[in-house]
């Protein structure tokens, strides 16, 4: 393939694995990221990386051994508890004793991919505001500082609220009806031993109707928690809550979960941080677009769906598939068409499954009788 000037917008797992594989094959690529630095913000909790998707992408990137050195196979275990007795109902773990979906902290995954790139690949503090296809097969990136730069290919890997997506699609994420309200515990095994034993080595969930509680281990003794429920997107405003008022939010959540077992309510009562309101959004199921020369999407920018263990794996696979297509096909247009012909149907199937899965986990609240 001819030497190309490729831009990846967004330094998440999908964009970074794409850049890494391109560099392994001698291609030039620049990653633009609005964060000021790699450590500008916490990257969130933990991800289960599947052997059939995400791990294959990491193998193509040459970082699978590094991943396994950091991953936690024991984190694959899921416990489901009765919300009113806190008794363990089921334990989901590998039947063959071999982990196929080990967990890794989001930050650790990002760091190992960043470390694999040629120094200077990521341009930190370079916020993109838009992408304009130029009609000659190239695409112009617009930056927040008023500058612009043209590329042979722009890859939108910039997440749910992608600034690149409008170049190919007018779709926007819609609220799913489900909100997560997150919090967490540091050094949980020492400071909250009973709760840590209840959570176990992996994840815990308890559900009743359209409400749930969730807890998940990260490395270093960290346990992230979330109250999950169906409610209007402005539930906190309707309740007169200031989300910065931790005590008031805690009281409201404890009222919502009144009657649940005290061991589970500990996740709300004793959490140590400001509650983070995270309404879940999704793009339309089977989101697709007609091919636009010079630009494409991957990961959440292409197929945002509920967080049921699929998104990061699809993003990694997207990044690998796109990079390999660019290496193998004679022109960028042919490469992107080949990639999109695989990625879009795969994403549509996964999105339909996640939408149904969210309804199964937290059933919609029945409409009131007239």
C-alpha cells in the first residue's frame, strides 16, 4: 500500500490497538487525544477481555503476553445474591477451570498499549471538534484551537459522543432508561473485610425488578460499586437532589433500596466517594452508514451499546480488523469498505443482544394502568 497519512481520534483501547498494529506493519499513524496526559483522569473500573475477540486483537498487536502478566483470571467469577437475604444464588465461573475472560483494569490496558507505541505517537491535549471529508478521498480534522490538518484517513475512535461520527452519520446516542450511580472502596480487604468477602474475587450482583446493586474488584484492593435502576434521565432533578451532596444522594438511594439486606446496603451506606451519575446511552441497534471516503469509525463511536462486557472487546477487534485491512488492501478506500462490511453486521448483532440483555437484567417498569 502507498504511504498513508492516518489519524486516529481517541486514545482508548480500540484506537490504540489500531495504531499499534499499523506501526508493527510499518505504517505512519498519529493519535489525537483531548486528555492533557495519560494520567489526566482515572480510566474507570475493570474489563473482561475475551479469548475470541479482544485477546486476538491484543495478539495481533504483539502485547498478549504483557496482558496476561497483568490480567486477573480470578476476576472472571460472578456471584448473584438474593437482594433480601444476601444468600448466594449462583456462582458463574469457568466450567473447565480455564479463564477465557480474565479481567484487567482499564488503566492498565491503556498503559500497556501506550507503552507499545513509538514515542510521540499520541498528541495529548489535542481536542478534535469535527471531521470534514474533502471530496478527493481525504478528510480534514478540525481542532479546538482553531487549527486544521488533512489526512488520507481519519479513524473516529472517540467514544460515545464522537466528534468524527457526524462525518458519516447523523445518529446520536439515546438514553436507554437505565442509570448507574457509581461509587467505590479503596483498600477494601483491610478496611471493609466483610464486604470484600461478600464480593469475592470478581463481581457481585443482586437484582429485584427494575433495580440492582453491583460490585466489582479492580486490582490493588479496589472495589467499584453501582446502584442500577430504571428511571427518567433527570431522576435526580425530579427528586430535588444535588449530585454533589453525597449525604443527600446516599439517603435517597437507601430509601430506594429499602427492604434490601443490610449486607448489600453496605455498598451504599459506607461507600467513600462522591456518587457519580452515569445514565446509559446507546446508538440505534444496527447503526450503519454509507461508506464515506477518507473517514470511518470504530468502537463506541460506531456502535455504542449497554455495558454488558461486549463494548471493549468489539473496540479492540474493530481496531485490529481495520489496521489489518489497511495493511492488506491496495487502497485505503478498499480497506475501509472491507472493514465496514465485517464490522457493521457484527456490531448490529451484538447491539441487539445487549439491548435485550439490559431488558432481561433490569426489566422495564410496566406502564401504569389508565
